[in-house]
C-alpha cells in the first residue's frame, strides 16, 4: 500500500511539532517574584504583538504574491510618493511602539525602585566566588563552588546540580524587600538569578543596586553572567529563601559563629590544628589555581610544592598571601579570609606536600599584621 506524498509530509510535520511541544524549554520562566512575573507577562505581551504583526505582514505578502502574480495578467500599482501611504506606515509603527513602551516603562520603574528595603546585602564578586555581607547585622561570608573536583575532571558521574551548587548559599526571608548592593573586588562580574529577574554587573569601584521580594521559600540558582577569567564557569549563585522564623534562627546562628570566630583569634593553636583547618581552607580557596597537590599551573599559577615562598621565611609567605602579588593572578586574601583561616592556610602550605618546614603562623600574628596595615 502506498501513501500520497502529502500524507507523508503531514506525518513528518506532526512528528516534529509533537517533539517540539514535548521539549518546549526555550521560553522564559515566570519566576518567583512579582517583578519576574511582570517581566514574563511583558515578554509574552510583546511576543504576541510581534506574532500578530508577523501574521498580518506575511499574510499580506503571500496573498499579494499569489493573487497578483504576473501569470494572471496583473499590473503593479505604484505607491511612490503617496502621502497617505507614507503617513500611514509612519503612524502605525509609532502607535505600536507606544503600545509596547507603556507596560515596559511601568515594569522598568518597578525594577529600579529599591527604596524602603527591609534588608540590605552587599554582594562583592571575586575571582572566582561571591562575598555576601548583611549590612548592619555583623554577618558576612564567602560562597564557593561546592561541586566535587572528581565530577569536574570526569572522574565520577555529574550530579543533578553540576556547577550550580555552593558551600554557603545566600539566605533570604520570604516576603521581605531585599536590596542588593553589587560591586567587585577585581574584574567585572555579573550577579544573575533568573527566577528573580535580577541581573546586575559587579564593577570595581562602582555599586549597582537591585532588589527582590520572593513569594515562596525554596532554592533558586544562578551564575556569573560576565566572562571574568579562567574559572568564570565555576562561580555559581545559590539563594535559599526561608520562612521568617527560620531566617531569624539562621541569622542568629551566623552571628554566634562570627562571635566565636573572633574568640578563636586569641586561642592558643597547635600546629596540627592549624594544618587540619588549613587543609580545608586551601581546598576551598586555593585549589583552583595551585591544584590539589600544590603543583600549580605554571607559569601563571606557580607550584607551592618545594617553592621558595612556601619553604622560605614565613613573614614573606604570610605577606604574599595577605597582600597578593601585583601584576599577577595572585589575589590579596587579607580582606577575604579571617585571621584564623589565613594563619591556617599558610601553616598548611608550609607543612604539606613534603615542604615540612615544621613552623607555624598564628592568628595573633595575622591580627598584628592587620592592625599595622590599618594605621
């Protein structure tokens, strides 16, 4: 039994359309805030206006080509310098643009109105992580990529949220207006969470504002949206929205941790304790550049194993970790890490991978360096 070619064509088109419907993921998502829903509604409004324009224009074009083709003996009409036609095709597009501009302007005004916020959070981009500071709350922390290195190097199966998971998410309360003050400590980054319809460039020396009010608790993920260097793809954003009681509980725990960290500076540490803590700090903060075994990625990221820095005077080692090295990719960690973590990571580097210096840097020494720098 044979089928007419039109039947096969119809079946093919039906198959393609069915698959397109099943995998329809190209449209914007409504989001989790009033603003993101307003952006989605605006997007769909403009989309359907464009669809109507397309149907009218292409419909008129195809109708004209079919009904006024040369084979039917039609003669082309001349509209050159027709005042009515020129006025019409100027006024109609203008009215369409005004129709689009009214809802777009209203949405933009709402998006940029960050006044009367309940919470202010400073977001600072670093190569390659985010720093969050809750202004007026004495709570701040870094948020680093938490995807295991084994997944990144294809040594194990990729997780569900591959490259979109962090060790410490930004935590917000539900139904509270949160203002973001976005900046950068090194190069241009971009803080982007699609579900919030928030995307702001983080520019050194500038502060850009944005805000959100999330309607329901949950986890929301995003990424840096500005090419910012070697590990641009490894600085995800995770925002955890909690109920207000849970948020207050979390905030209280973070304040207690901050107070405890200050107490740890005055603690009498042993070298073994610092090495153990420094191992964790190194594999969170330094491993991307200097590698797990301290072998580095020469020439941009020198090896620490057997290096003159890690086996030389500890004051020089502490100084380069604290101040960084101008003209290179070595960042200054004096403002990024606590006194305890700086002391721990320097001690670890001096006693790992066969360096075995047998000495240590104490948090008190780091605190003294900070105090001397502030004078």
